[in-house]
C-alpha cells in the first residue's frame, strides 16, 4: 500500500510539474492578456534637400484658378447692386460683366 501511494505521488508530481512548467507567465502579466505586438519598424531617415545659392529658382507655370461662370455672375450682380443699379439694369450689366 505504501508503494502504490509513493508511486502515485511521484507520478502526480511529474504530471503537475510538466504542465506547470509550460505556463511561463512574465512578472506582472496575466494568462488572460494577449501577447504583445511586435515593435514597429524603425523610422526612415532621409536627408533633406538643401537649396543651393547658385541654382536658378524653378518657375511655377500652373495657371491661376479661374472662377466658375456662376461665381462670376454672382460677383457681377453684387457689384451692380452695390453701385445702385435697378434690377433691369443689373441683368444687362451682369451679362456683359460675366462674359468679359
């Protein structure tokens, strides 16, 4: 009877020791926390372009943005009203103004 209890005790100690060693939890951690994500990649370091004193400036050939026809009509009607024109005169003025 003593031998079977000793054998059972040794077998249970081996079984419990092997399962307990597989669960290594870091200090301050929990078994319910997910693992930490991998660290982000290091930042990409690029040397900035230094302007040269003897280099010619690059001209900007982009055309200036044009207002739409509706915006031009609104502006012309506002100008006509500010100058004191009557509604019939505003119509003729806004047509000629917007088509310029």
